[in-house]
């Protein structure tokens, strides 16, 4: 969601569908799958049901939808590449 009250930030809610953040340098990303931003960053956060994120270009806050409290989330470091992810993570031997 974009708001005229906070035009610098994007608000995203995790409700029933996957929601991930990609943490880049000077730019952050949001998607339902790591592949959406894998070519731009190797750092990701997976949101759990009932969480939302306030996402700016250089910062983010993950919060509880129920309480509004700020949450600390683990950052995943992705070590596989785009081509591997397109193959479903399976090794292809020709």
C-alpha cells in the first residue's frame, strides 16, 4: 500500500500468500518468491502470517499486524544462483 501520509514508504502485509523481502544496497525489494529479486540481492527475509513491513529504499521495519510491535527477523543469505533456482534446485547432468 502507498499512502500520501507516508509517500517514501511502501506497506506490505503477509496474509495467506508468501511474502519475502530482498535487502539490497540503496534499494529493497518485495516479492512472493526469492527469484523475483535474486539477481539484485542475495539477502532475504521471509515474513510470517500476520506480519507486515514498512519498506523504504534504505531501511525496513517488520511489525506484527496484531500488536504493531517491531519484530526482529533473521536475514537469509542465498548462496545459489538464478539458473539453479530455475531448475528447481535439482542438479541437471547431461
